[in-house]
């Protein structure tokens, strides 16, 4: 593949920073953009002396133009429950005005465009596992709606720019992902449970722990995204690990890995928390020849040093 000038919005975030690494490894030049509302510069410290990487601190809700681009990866958005609960209006804005601004750049420069959507578009699903043709079961006015509806609007905008303006767009629906650079205490399952285990605190389970998630290690996810970016598919594609775990099973795996003896405590299930989450990845297998390779135990082992380093910080 020829070297491209690429833009990654949300570059200082968990997924955005790993995507920057992967694009640079492929020989591209990367402009990272982030307003640092939820991203962290520490995720990009290792790129400080990389001449093909430039970081711009910018809110994409305000129109901007960094010059000619060959490809845009739009990953800007609060993504953890703690963040979008705190930044509800900002989440709606980045999913609407921010998405439109980046799509306008793609149209101007005839750039490829990949938008990071989410399994939250399915809400608390009544179809299981979730296939891309399922329209979802979402509470449009509930506490999670600022994130869910922002992503659903973004999908509509992306498809409109493809249909009406011919922009070469792609939509990835991302399922639960974990790995190094996931922020501690951000409301996501893996980070919360590992940090509690390493601190010797009881692991918090909401509800009875029977609700399910499907956990994809970050390198597997990024590989699927890059394959989708090179494809001719414009409709949404699920990228995630189809192996389903209950939250209680996940907690027990972390207890076994870390050796904690602190036990488990149960708390009330949050409003609209999905009871089941598992991707059908038939489309990704057939179109992209992609499926995850790293199982949960392997991924947790690969992540442990990172989380231990966070606990060790003064």
C-alpha cells in the first residue's frame, strides 16, 4: 500500500493511539487530533520523536482543515460510561457536528473515511447474537442515550455522505475491547475489575453478574479495522470477539490470574445496562477474512503489566 497522509481523530484515546501505531507501522504519515477531554497524552509519549506523526490539539466540533488527506479515521468521542455520563452534551456534539466536520473534509479531499461506531447501537438487544441488519432496541431518552444516539446519528450521517456525495465511507461497530492504555476506573468491565483486584479490593459486580459481554483484545480489533478500511464494504461491520462471557465468569478469570483473595461485592445494575452482548462476525469473516486470535486469558495476561504499572505509580 502506498504511503498515505492520514488523520486520526481521538488519537490520544485508547483505540485511537493504538490505531496511530498501526498506521505508522504500515508506513503512513499520521496527523493525530484530540481535544484531550478524555484522551491522555501519555498514550502518545512514545511517538514524541516520530517524524511522521503530528499531534494537533483540536475540538473537531469546531470546523478545521489540516490540508490534503488521503484517509480519515474518526475515533473522537467519549467512550466509557463514566466519561459520557460526565460529558453528555459534548458526546452528542462530537457525534453530530464533529462527524459532519470530518465528513466534509473527506468530501473535500476525496479521502477514504472510516467511522468508529459501536455495539451500543444495538442497545439492550432482543436479537442474539447481534447481526448488522438488526436495528436495535435503544432507549432514546435514557441515561445512556447521549452515547447511543450520538453513534446512531453518526452512522446515518456517514451513510448519507456516501449515498449523496459518493464519499468512500466505512462503518465499524466495535464491541467491548481491552488492553494496554485502557484507563483505570472508567466504568469499563476489564479495567475496573483488574484495578480492584490489583489493589486488593473486592471486585464489583453489578446485578447478579449474569449479563454477558464479548471481550476483544485491542490488537485483534485494530487488525479488523484496518482490513475494513481497505475493503469495498460501506455498510456496518461488526468487529469483536464472538466468545461470550458472563461478567461473573470474567471476574473469576481475573481473580484466578491476579491471585487476589478480596472476593466479590454485588451492586445494583445501572439503568439500561445491556443484558447480553455478542457479535455475529460472519460478515467480517467472509468479507475481510478476519477473526480474533487472542482469547480472554491470553489478553488479560498481555494487559497485566500495564495495569500493574498504574497501581505502582505514586
